C-alpha cells in the first residue's frame, strides 16, 4: 500500500527545503511554543490530515499476497455507498452542529466497520478513503484520532459533543485505543448515543474491539462496556507487512549535532530543539495541542536523541509522532536512532503497538529528512 507524499525537495507547504543555503531567520523552537486551541478549531479540524488529503480507494495498492487487503477495499466501498441515503438527522442547526435527531433508531446490529491489523498495512489510508467516498458534505463527516475525540469531549463536554456529532453521517476514529477505564466508559457512552442518532462509525486499531484495554488495566472489570463497544462494529482483519519499509532502503543513521544544526539554519521554516528539553516541554502542553504546536513548521530538527525515561513521556512522544506524520513533517535527528527510543520493557508491555507505530512513522520521517543534510 502506498500513500501520497510531497515531491522530493519540498516541504508539505510546497516551499523548497534547500540545505546549504543561508536561512532568512533563526530556526523555530517547539519548546518556545505554548499554543491555545479553541474548541471550534478542534471541531473544524476533524477531517483527514494533509498526508491523507488525496488518498482514495483507487490509490490504495493491495499486497497481492494479502487477500484481506483487497477484501477490505471492497467492503468499505460498499459501506460508503450504503451511506448515500437520507441524512442521519434533521432539525435546526445548533452550536457546532445540528439539533436533536428526529430520525427513528437504526435497526439492531453493527452500525460501523472496525479495521484491525498491524501498523503500516494502510488502515488510515482506507479510513480516509472511506471519509472521502461517503456522499455527504464535509461538515457532515468527522475524522479524528481516538485521542482527538476524547480531547473534543474534554473541550466541549459530553452533552455538547453528542449534540455536535449527532448530525453527522459518518464518524471515523483512527488509532482506537482504550488506555484507562475512564476512557472505556466515556467512549462507550458516546458511541451508543451517536449510533442511536443514526451516525455510522468507522475505526482503526491494532487491537480487536473485544481485546481493547488488555494489558493496560483490568479489562475484565469493564467487560460489559467493551462488549457494548464491540457490538457497534463489524470487524475487518487486514493482514500484511509495514508498507513504510516494504522494499525501501534502511532509515538513515542519526547525524551529528553540527549537521542537524546546520540543516535547521539552512531550511526555511525548520525548528531546532534539544530532544530532552522537548520531552520536558511536551509535559506542559496538552496532547490536543500537539498539532497546533507544529503549525507552520516545515521540518523538525532534534539534537541529542536518547531513550525516553518513562511511560508517560513515551506516550506523549507517540502523540507528537502521529501529528508529525499526519502533517508530513520530516524529522532530522542526532543521537540514538529512533528504534532505540523505547526500552525493551516498554516494547513488551501493554502499549507496545503504539511504540512500534511511533518507531515506524518516525523512521519514515527520518528518511524524508535525509535530503535536508548537505553531505559530500
């Protein structure tokens, strides 16, 4: 599977990134930023990120050795076609969305699709393709990560989030995970209300819905909530290897501090930060703001990459890696390679799939950043 990427030598914004030339100003610093994100921006940005702007079912390249990939395309295309009927809800438009739904309850049975598979098999590509293929106005479709969805509830409150999303035809949730019991109850209640309002659901995850929370908290104590979540979805398993490394050269080794600093000074719109300082700064910025933290940044340059010290820091780094990957921001680094960010204990624990996804995505972004370095 492949997805769109910027032309070689270009930033996501289309501006050239040229190594070895003088920069008009000093590099940016992520550590100097503390963005404020109003609630209406959180709602407006619930669309596929820039990396997946142009993806479609037709641009997904199934692995011929993995028939489940072709089957997923067929099922999702049919699912999108089935959403072309009457609107899910009618009524006077209210704050951020439509008023209370007047449609009858949908028939019993799954009201959504759930894409399960390893990292790098193209689940986000397919989820974004479903969003694009669904015949509804953009404001009637929502796309966001699980973290962004829970952040929206935190910003708007539960009832306002229900009201905001109840007028939608489709809600796509990427990277569906349950990291604590509170999230389990919150999301279970939210999705139940949205399904009742006629909203179709689609989600991706590395974990089957019946196994959510396993290894993180006492999932058995919340089995009823988890089973309730599972009942909303038809699960589709997508097999395959990580396309980001399929047939591609190995990721570049880390560069020296001097190379990274010189590249940051030469590339317009690049940021330059010490890696430990950035990790400390992430603790002071809510993860819902990590996307805004990178606004206008054409490349992220990091010096002194070293293993993350604890689980909380590691999970914050995962969120940042996801936002950088979504926005196609290359990452140039010195220090240790990205596959040594997380300890062996972390890579064997309950969050291991998140860490492997972060390594995969950061490695892809490091490969993109190789063009920034002026090498002989």
